[in-house]
């Protein structure tokens, strides 16, 4: 009986602790990088290769599976679906590779994503917004790290914070 009360108290304390979990701080996400003295075609090809190496799907001819159009500088990934507990999320990256001025190639990234909880589950929307946003920020950081490995570091990098709902 004594151990049952102790275990019950520990479980209650754990529930109170996890029920009051603080919202994770939002990580900034790369949304733009500029490479100088690297040809646009090489930057474009490196973006496609980096996305492929990180497991993203893109098809040159089927926009439902993402899109790759070198002439326009557009790279869009297929939707990535993620399941965590009672929450299902999906996101995709849309890259635009452009040469805005001679010798300066800009890679802009637009991230689209959303999530929802299973029917019947109440979740802390603010906490999940930050959690999913942070996972996606980590994923895009990995993609840019791969691009840097292929062509070197960018001259400048821009950041944003993602909001999902």
C-alpha cells in the first residue's frame, strides 16, 4: 500500500510537470542565402542534390510530387508528412534560385506547412506551433548545410521564424 501511494504521487507529480511544459523557444529558420562568384547553374544543381541527399522528393514533370524547373530556377519538394503522438503535420519547401545581380546568386526558400491533432485530442496549439516550426527549421538548416558542403558557405544568410496556424 505504501508503495502504491508513492507511485501514485510520483505519477501525479509527473503529470503536473508535463502538463505545465513551457513553450519551446522558436528557432529562426533560414529563408534566404546569397552566394557570390558561384554560377547560378552550380547553385541550382547543388540545391537539388542537397534536397535529394536529405531525402526530399522532386520530379521534373509532375508538380504533385514537387517540381524542378532549372530555366525558372524553381525547386519544390513533395509534401513531407510527419506523425508525432496525436499530431499529424506536413510541410514542403519551395526554392527560388535567381541571379539578381551579376555574380550574386540568391536562394530564397518559402516553407509551407500545417498540422492538426487527431479527432478528440486537445493539444496546446502554441506549443505545437513552436515544436513543428522548430523541427522544420532544423530540417532546412540540414539542407543548407549540405548545400554549403557542396559549394561553400554563402556570403550572407537571412532568417525568419515560422508560424503554422
